[in-house]
C-alpha cells in the first residue's frame, strides 16, 4: 500500500486543502487550511498545484513511516523535524524512501505546520473537497495507526528551500470596515486601531480571541442585532465586548456585532499568532485592502520562481556517492594558468 503510516500523531492534525466554497447558504463554511500561504509554499517547493491537500499540524506533528518513495515538503510554523534522526531544514523539500521515518515535533514558533507530499494526500472527498471540517462533521482528524494515501506524483526536483514570509509571531494586521462597522461609534473604531492586543488562550480553527487591558468594545443597540452572514476575517464582539477574529472554520451566521474584517492576505498571521503574542489592528480603506490582496495573490503565484537549491553539508549526506562530484577530467601535470593555443 502506498502512502504514510501514522506511527504517532498530535491531537490536532488533519488533511486540509483550499476548502469548499459555495455551501455558505447551506450552513457550511468554506474551511480549508488555516494558513493559505503555507499551502502555496509547499506547492512551490514540490512543483505542483496548490489545490492538492496537505497535512495541517496544530502545535505538534507526529511520526510517519514511508510505505513508498515520496517527495515531501515542510512549511508553515517551524517545527523540529528529522528523517531517521537526521535533522531537516524547514521550508524545504526532500525525498523520503521506503521504511524511513519522518518525525515532526513541537512548533518552535507559530501554531500550524504543514506536511506536503508529491501528488497530495488522497483522502476521501466531502462536498467536493478533502478538507476536514471538524465543526461541520466532515471528515476526522488523523489517528495513530492510520495509513494516509497519496495521489500520483509527477515527480520532480527536491532539495529546494524557500524563504518563509515572517508571520509566526503576531504583529500588525490590516482591517477594513464592513456592514456592521457603523454600529460602533467613531471613537470606538478609532480606539480599536490604537489598542495593543494580545492573542488570548481561546483559539482554534474557528477563531482567535484578542485580549487587552482597556475597556470593552460595545456596539449601540447590541441586543437588537439580527443574525447575519459571517465570513472569515470578521472581527466579532462577544457580549462582554471582547473581540474575536473569525478564521476559516467559523460559523456561517451570528448575532454578535462585527466591527470590521481582517484582510484575507493577513489572516494567516492571525491564525499563526501564538498565545500571548502581540497583535495590532490597522484600519485601511477598501481600495487599499483590495490592492493589498491583489499583490498577495501575485506573490503567491510567483513563489515557484523564489525556490532555491539548498546548500547541504556533504558530511551529512547518506547518499553522497550518488552525486556527480567532478564535472570534468583534469590533468595532474598541466599548468592551470596556461592558455590553450
């Protein structure tokens, strides 16, 4: 059987792809990877489509045995990783041979790490996608003893590395006004952009809690708000005025007021922010937000051109003799500085 045998796995590991758009009216959010950038980075390192499914690992990875030769890539939150005890470089691609064991430990920073395989993970589809949507009951988290099937790999180059965009320690995220922003006073909206938030302890694939030392953020006539459509990135205020940034697996409707919406291109930074890290919401205009997302999409498409060959230490190469070490024939007697006639 081809694929990876799961010998050990963390508590929040699931197969994810770009999600399943088009089911919002039926109460199913799009879902998909928490960090879209990481999915595109893995696709670039393996020279394949970003639509293929990867393994999303929340905080902790696991131990996986290769049942067939595989090309793999590791992206997202940097985690301690090795093959048969030999350390791996994060945000790079390599080969995994039959019987070798890939070990992925805890995240050193950030939250979600990703394991990509050539051909993508070939799990069952639900409503046209392989993404596990735990809140909607579509699919299940990965379990110890499970065999993860992989799709057909077109094969290609490995030993590539890609510089990761810094997004694993919080920081500034941009926000635009949305349908319910006017429910909050101009002073409240201004204070939101001036407040230094921290990522709270309450966080999952549905949303992230923001905490601060200041007063709560209250909307006018909050109890009279009707339930409306919700989208990922919405900044929703709970009854006690505490903001939550909703992520890819958020509910589809809700009655809590929403003061604005985080740009899709900045949402991976929110998802990857570790507990206690600083987050600051910066108001931008709709035009500025659209331009930022346009540039983000251009950058994602350009990632394959940014991949570079990895510089590796020959002393740590178990297959050193399989490489061409001499590119030509030389003479021990010829003068290397003498020009040929």
